């Protein structure tokens, strides 16, 4: 097939003297050209050769590793009746872990396949503890599993993909060796097309030579893709068996979430204490002080009471009492918003109404989330609206609260200046990053989209029950 | 007293600071400075030395024990400066730090005490002349935490009351006033206490405080 100049958005192809024309859209033609380009260039990219090298190296590593591990394990099991056997078994597992790490390193360096390191080995105290930790090391057992799967896969890969590469060169080079054969032996797929006697082509004629060369070229361009298929399965194996243990990873993420929750509640308590200490308590002390002064002034001889001064003091005390009450109300609302008692919708309506920026609210919920989720949703919206008022220079904001299956989705949007970032918005303790922690703690997600120039859209997904 | 007592105030809450200034001016004290953070007090004391510095324990920047550290620093630098620490909580630990080597010219009071203006002013005056003013709360905590309960159990109820007031730094006259007894009766109680607890007798009130505190802490 020789593609010719496309005209009228079509492609004309001449095959065995007959002219065929395909109507192709511009897009299809582009795609075809792109595909041809990729196929023709692929064998000359670095990636192909690193994949081949990786496959050969890792096959060797896995073969040697599996032999070693299975031999030592067998020896260990055989000797398990004695204490010594257990130690051999433990050492065998430790080396399996090491081989796994080596394979992971190979993948990282040669394939750019970055797999996170699994949990480091934590040997418990004492020899017995160490032995037990070795034998129960999930990472090591998974590495053994990797070797056990990887070895047969490597054998198949060598039979198919590596031999395809080999044959590609064998076939391409064959015509050089003239009519009498004697070129490099072929031992893969080529033999099914050209039955050869004992790993080599016999004497071949001109047309056969051309055919073998063409076949070599086809192999040459096909081999990278076959190899890639094998390597991709290998990547999958490495990711799933040599990476962090999913159970352990889950445990770790839960631990993280727990730490965040504990930290967040400690921070909240500290904030409340600070508010009470600096605000209400100070107000009350000042109030008591003024009343004390007034009392003393009234205790003198009735004739000499400076009534104006007493009135002033009582006046100031009265003002202080009202301020203290207002502050206390704000603090109490920060602990648990009373509006939530009537439901999330009502509470959000209060927030929207109190917001400094005109705010629209739309709520479509069928089920009621648990109180904890409602509180988080409420505080998210409160914090986000406060951010809008403080930072966004917005003229309008909107809140959407919808139920999507077993999830609650909150979207807070403003038409402000944009450019918000998780780290810069709000104060460090109660800012957006803090919100994000709170949301993560219940397995929720917080997304921020805020291009410079706006609009800023923050989406929070929360499970209906935590 | 020659001239008005000179007071410097470091308190980060503006409401309280203003209230204190008002109260002290009202009672005839001279205010040499009313500031909101440790650095400002440091320079105010250096420029215009007061008789007593009233210091809030929790101040910027970290809102932990800035006031306490400032108090120790000022005492080391300005001999004879009275310090009245002023806090919304009583931490026995702070009291121990503050009274580590001397109880002369030291006060540690809950902020609530300003409500009883006369008591507060009396405490301030006591600190100014080198006496001690410990909050009853401090004394209660010390009495509660002491391991000397065996020794204390030999005291009569009245003697314990006297011990507490003594630990606050009050003079015999003030104790007599508080308990509505004669000064002679108080002197007798004090002598009994010192004998029963085997404490060194001392004339100065602030040494007496220290003796009692050491006894409770040991």
C-alpha cells in the first residue's frame, strides 16, 4: 500500500494496478498518518530498548531469585523441626524482600515505573521477636508471590516477545548470508512460516530471501508492541505485589486520618479556650472589677457618694455584660451551631442569609446525613463563605447542596478574583487546608478550582454517614 | 508612704488593661506604663522604673508563659522591683518557678481578685514593700498536693486556716483581721504551727511564706 497525496479529502491507493479510493475525513487521515508515524518510529525510541533490557534483566533476576528463595525455603522447611530451620526460612524471606526491592528499583530506573516503597521491615525486640516478624512479613511473602508469578511469565515472554526480536534480526540479516543459508538461527515464530531445518533456513532463492526480509521488517516493527504488552503485565505485577500492602496502606491512611482528627479537635478546643480566655473571661473580669469599684464607692458615707462616678461604672459594667453575652453566643455557635438542630437546609439558609456577599442557596436532599456529617458540611460552608467575604472580592456567591447516591455534594461558588490555593486561603488553623483535613477524616474529598480571574468553585463530597 | 506607688501593667487584653488603669488611678496609684506585650514592658520598665510590675502570664507571641519568663528576667535585672503576676489560671508549677529562691516582692493572683478591689490593692501594696501575695488558690493547690498530710494532721482546724493565710503572705495583723480574732491569738497559733511542724521561726513575713512553702513542697 502506498498512500498518495490526499485529494478531495480522500485517499487513493493503487493495489495490483487497481485504483482504490477511500473517503477519509481530515481527522481520520490525520489519525492514520499519526499511527503510521508511531509504528515506523517506535523501534527507534529509547523506551523500546529499555523495556527489552528490563525484561531480560528482570527475567534473569527473577529466575535466580526464585531458585535461591525456593531452595532456601525448602531447606528451611526441611530443617524446620529444629530452630535453625526457622532461621533459614526467615533469612530466605528477608532475601525475598530484598529481591523485591531490587526489582522495584529496576522498574523505577529502567521503566520510570515509580512504585512506592512498602512499609520498612520492623523487627521486634529480641531474636524470637525478629524471627516472628520475619515469618509474618507480608511484604516478603508478597515478594515471593511476585517471583512465583514472574518466572513463568518471563519464560513465556522470552518464548514470544524476545524470540520475536531475535527473529526480526535473524530474518533481516538472512539475505546477507547468501544462498547457502548459515545465517543466525531462527527459533521463534519465523519457523512456523518457513519450516527450517534445525534452527536455520536452508538454502533459499531470491524471492524467498525477499519474503524473509519483509517478514523480518514486519517482526521488527511489531516486536516493540508485543514486548510492551509483556512489560505492562510486569508493571502491573510490580505495582500490585511489590508496592505497599493495600491493607497496610489503608491502615496507614486511617491512622493519618485519625491523627488529623485528633489534631483538629485539639486545635478546635484550643481555639475555643483562647476565645473564652481572651474574650468572655476578660469581659467578665473587667465587669466584676467595675462592679467592685462601684460597690466600694457606695460603701462610704452616704453623704459623700460620688453618684456620677458610680453611674459611670455601672454603665460600663452593663455594657461589658452585654458584650460578654454576645461573645459567648458566638463561641457557643462555633462549637455547635443551634441552627443545625432544625436540619442542614435550615442551617445553610441561616448561613447564606448572614453572609456578607449576596448568596443563593439550593438544596436537594432526600435523606438526612448523620449529625457529624451535617456539622462538617455546615462548617465547610461557613468557612468557605467567610473566605469569599474576606479574600474573593466577589459580588455574588452560591451554595448547591445535593445528594448523589450515598454522598452529599456541596458546591460553593463565587464570581470573585480567583487564584485561591489550598494553603493560602484562610488562617492556618481554620483555613481551607484545615477543612480539607476534616473532610478527609470522614473519607470525603475537597476539590478547589480557582483560576486567576475566577470564578472559584470549591466542591466537597461527604459520605452521608461516616 | 512617700508619693504614690508607681505601677507598670503588661496585659494583652485591652478591656482588662483599661479597667486596671482606671481602678489603680482611682485608688491613687501612678501608672508608669500600660502595655500589651513583653517587649513593651521591658522598655517601659527600663525607661521609667515602677515599684511594681503587674504582668499577665499569657501574652503574645505564643500565649503560653511569656509573662512568667519576663517576670524572672525583670527580677534579675531590677533589684527590688515588685512583681505581681496576674493570670486566669493558677499553675502550681509557675508558683514554684517564681518562688524558687525568694518570696520577697512577689505576687501571684488570679485575675478574678480584682473584683474585690480592697483586697487586690492591699496585695499590690504588700508586694510593693517586699511582701508576698499568693492567691488562696495557689495555697489550696499546694495544700492539696503536699505529701506532708501526716504532719498537717496534727494541726487544729484554726491552725490550718492560719497556715493557709500565712502562706498567702499575710501579716499577723491581716490574719487577725481576716479571722476576726486578736493579733495575740494569731501569734499564739503561729508559734504553735512552727513548733508542731518544726519550722525555723523568722520575723519577716516573706521568709515565713518561704518556710511554709518549702515545707509543703518537700
